[in-house]
């Protein structure tokens, strides 16, 4: 996942980590860990990625770049 890209998209759309954490039904600290931690098991699951994409109004290409390009 491209954390820098996600942070930039959030900033442009005025959406905070707290906003997305609430949308995903997870704690803000958990969201922050998933955003910044590279350890296995701390990444966003598919349903969370879809919800993030919908909240940020991302195209399929943007989703691919965000979650699959390194």
C-alpha cells in the first residue's frame, strides 16, 4: 500500500484518519498502525480498502495504484 498517496488523497479531500477509522469501525490507533506499519497482519483488508476507495471517491486505477503499486 502506498501510505503517502493515501495521506495525500485524504488531505485533498479533507478527510482525517479519525474519519476513516470511524467509517471502517476501527479505532483511530488501529487505522494509524495499518497506515504506517509494514508488518504482516497490519494491512487493510479488502472490505476496508473498498470502503476507503468509496469514501475518497477513487477510480479503479487509483485503487490499484494505492493498494497494489509499491
